[in-house]
């Protein structure tokens, strides 16, 4: 938990965002409202464009801060909500449909608290996201 608080745990996500994102990489810095604390808090998200598709962009996303729904809120704030988003955008407003939020926790990296070795765990892209990439 200390590593999370110190922001040394590195989490990487794969996200499918509506539309064509113009920038190859960027840092989004927007406040996010925390309803439990009844205040806005700073939030920072980095992204790198991996691929531009016909109706969506494939991104590698790293939340620098760890706010709830941060990636979903930040991508919506730049006009490119996640495919399948129904809380921060309306699915019906987009021609490309996806049955769930197209966000995948690809990897997590941290220093083991006892051995002090750097550990990295990777998870492959889920079938439904892989099928969309393959055009199935």
C-alpha cells in the first residue's frame, strides 16, 4: 500500500477509444471529483498511441495518480471516450459498439517489499478486444 501511495507502482492499460486521436502521446492533467471526500483532486494520465483504426484508437495508458475511473474520465475529457462506455458517455452516440468498457489492465510492476526485487506481471488482451483488433 505504501508503494501505491508513493506512486511507484506502475500500472499499464490497453484502451480502445472512440475516434482518431491525433497526438501520438500526451499527458492529461484534469481534476477529478471525489464524492466521498466532497472535493476535486488532481489526476494525471499518460497515454501513447499504439494504433489508429478506422473508428477507434488503440492506446497504452498509464495512470500516474490512482483516482477512481480516472482513465475513463480523462479520455472522455479529451473527446475520446472508451468503447462501450455508458457512465461517462452515451453508447448510442457512437456507431461503433462494444459490449463492455474496452479497457484492459495489461501489466503491473512494483518492488517486492521483502526481497526488493522488481516484479512485473502481464496479462494478455482479452478475446473480445483481440477479436475487434482482428476485425472479427
